[in-house]
């Protein structure tokens, strides 16, 4: 299909002067405006987080680290994300640009830090996309096996060729839906997110109602919500790292700000609504499963190392019965598939923005004339995800696992930079009012510091070869090598782009200094 190159041509800007028509240098990229409202944006945010998938894979490991304080740790993981959300909301009000973290950080700190922040988002998203596709495949065959009652069908996931082929099909379908536009994405997500939330609500109610009927169940206690009940600081930080990961992705609804109604305000409100739904779901399910299964290390106990990586697969039958239990498998499949599809949104739009501002090759700035989507960037993201997953699966399962473990480092990297960008960007306005001081300075700053602390602790832990799969490279943990290596790869690519696009790196395309950006209420 024909694509339109929306990238401004040479001569559109001069040194220190913004692109025509916008005092802040923000460029129109040709995306379809007014396509998504408050609820649609929130649904996309919830979908990208993939709450059902995150719960089934995180409940067990979190209990293994902090025991009965799992609900408290889920709340603590929500705190830095909430604080960073203030930064996203305020920056979006000032500069509603689909480049989000990249664009805002360039405006605050300059081209190089902004470029690396955008790279952190891009590479983290590619890793997540490959993981989600693999999870969707595993649950597809598991669900098929449950429906057909055939162990041989379920076992097809263990066939590497079948697994990789199915994963590539899922990636292709998700890419095609994202390519066709944000409206198609929105309606698919209404169905998938609605299914997820309905099923886990039924599961939680049934788990609580049956809690007194099974061995190992325990009564609810308010002490579960006390983070100071965690036995050690090491356990606390490990649990916090896990809980931060399960909130990642809510900012996807900010990436569609140029396609939203009321682009300066609606995406920020959608983000907060999505986060409320997510944290409520996590708390309810965490309490319900803890009451039903307890934290024992045998049977259905959440501390059982043999089942901790997929709690719902173990509890679906006992809690919901053989008939309804299949719904829980379907919900996990829907969660992974839905998140796979919406996670293409931030990576494609960040690449589009970086290309539009000449920080990336010009081909990524092509927008489909009919669907009004970053078609080239979406397809490239899909191909990159498929190639990455296939190669990693064929090379080593350990490498694939360690790449996923390294994800937390990149998430903390670009979230914390964005939070600090908010503080610096609005520095001249912080003394204007107490509200400005808090929502543009203090709260984002604290959120950034918390994520920086987690980044540092994770970096330290990754050095140990025992972290992740247990493999090492020259005495260093392979997770450390992968995480730091991916960030250093960004530095190399940035240096190449600096030679190809010197104007951007000289600050001529997206200017660093800005006038006051107070948005009147």
C-alpha cells in the first residue's frame, strides 16, 4: 500500500527556530486525530499492562520473596508508578506529542539524553513484545488442550518448531491489527479487556467464598497491607522490583495523545483511570488467592516453586471447576494477546516521532494515508519482534529468559529519566503555586528517585551470575551483560545517527529551552 512521508524536509527549520505553526517545535505527524476518548485510552492502558498474565506469572514469585506481605508490595510498586504518572500528565498537557518520553526529555535535557530515553522505551518494548507473543502461544496450546481434553494437543507447545511458528502467527496478527489503525485497536481491546476483568472478578469472588473449604487457606488480615512486615530489605527490594514490572505499560495511552480527543488532557486522565483499575484488580486477586491457597510450599500453596510461575493454571480447576476453569485459561490467553497488540502502539509512535524530528532514519516517519498509523514503524517493530524471538529461542532458552529479566533495568531507566525531565522542564514554574510545586516537582521527583534506586539495586544484583538463568559471561551475570549491553547498543546507534542527522543533535530540530508552558484551567 502507498504510504505518505510526513517527515519535514530540509529547510523546514533553522537553527534555534521551531517548525512553522508551533512555537514549541512539535510537528504534526499525520496521525488520525480525535479517534480515542477517555474510556478508549484507559482500556488501551489496561490492556498493555496485561493484568491477568502479570498476575499468573507474578503471584508465586512475589510470595516467594515477601510471603504474606504480597498485597503490601503490590501497593508499594504502585506508588512510584503513580508519582511518575504525574510527570506524564503534566508533560502531556504542555506537549501532547506521540514521542512522549523521547520528546519531553529532549525538551528538558537535550538531544542525547532524550535519544537514549527513547531508545530505552523502544528496546524494552521489543523485549516485552517477544515475551508476550511466547506467552500467548503457550496459553493457546494449553487452552486448546483443555478444550479438546487432549494432552498431545497441549504438548505441542513443547515442540520448538510449532511453538516458534505459532508465535510468529500471533505477532503477524497483532501487527496487522495495529497497522489498520487506532480505531480497530480500540474495539478489539474493549472485548479482550472486558473478558479479562470479568473472569478475574468471578475468580476472586469464588476463591474468597471457598477459602474455608480447603486445606492451607488462611483468614484475611490487615497486616498483609503493611510493607514493614517484610523480613529483610533485600526481600523488600526484590519484591518491589517484581511489582514495578507488573505495572509497566500504562503509559501506552499517552502515546496516542495525538490521536485522542482533547489531546492535552484526556490521555493523562486515561492513564490515571487505567492505573486505578489495575491496582484494584491486583489487590483483590492477591488477597483472594492468598486466602484460598495460603503461602505453603506444597500443593496449591503460592509458595510452591513447581507452580509459582503459573498460579492460575494450578488454581483454575479447584476454584472455578473444570467448566469455568477453562475461562481462566482463555483470560490469560486474551490478556497476553491483547497486550501484544497494544504494545505495538508506543514502540511505533516513538519511532515515528524520533524519525519526524530527524533522530531516526526517515523511513520510520511514513504514515499510512488511509489508516493514519505509523505503518512502516509498526511493520518494522513486528518483524524485529519476530526475528528477535525466533533467534533467541533457537540460540538458547537461557538467553531468552535472561533478556526478560533485564527488562526491569530498561523500564526503570526511561521512566526515571522522564520523571526528572518533568521537574527540570517546569523548574521556572515550581514556585508559582503549591500545586505546581507538588505535581510538577516534588511528586515526580520522588518517583524518579525511587525508580533510580531500584535501577541501581537491580544493576548490582544482575552482576551475580545466579541472577536469572544462572549463566555468566566472563564472570559477570548474563542478565547484567544483556541489560547493560542493550543500553550500550543504543549509545552506538546514537553515535551513528549523530553523524547522519547532525541538526537534531545540535538542537536545531527540537529546541531545548522553552518559554513558560502553563496550561490555563
